[in-house]
C-alpha cells in the first residue's frame, strides 16, 4: 500500500484585470483544468500552468471579449450600413473584426488543446 501524499496546494494565477467578468470566470475554470494533472491510480496533482499557456489563454479571452464587444455594436447598428453619397449598402465594417477575433480565439483555444466539453460546468460563455 502506497503512503498517501498530503494534498498539494498551489496558488493559481488570477485573471488579468482587463478581462470581462465572463472571461474572468472562464479563466479560473481553464487555469484550474490546466493545473490539474491526473495520473492513473494516483490522486490528482496540481502543477502551475506555464507562462506560455497562460499567455495563449489571455490572448484567446481578449479576442473573445473583442468579438463580444463588436457583436453588441453590430446588434445595435444592424448588419449593413448605407453610404451617404451613393446609397450603396455594405456589410457592417465590424463584421470583419468579429470574424477575425473569433478565429484568433479558436486558434488559441485549439493550441491549448481545449474543447468546450472540458469546461467544469459544461456551459458556454462565447
């Protein structure tokens, strides 16, 4: 019989203060998930996530916040705009920023090898 290790406690980094409240919650969930390492037959071990993984997570959540911010503006303004001079109708210019921000979020999220089903509560904020 193996002697039991005392429960390991490490201080996990707090979310950057500029993130939205939803992203702060997601940060805490993901950092805890990244820090918990499970080995077959052993209790979970806590290891502080690397600075590189934390930077990727920060970038992903910043991009998600940016996409949410421009999405709110698009909902307010509408999907299209009309030029004053010719009356031509064009797609809202923020649609491209939303698309690019979500693509960046998805690339970072995939680089971290995370999937939505990994979420602690099973929910989705983005």
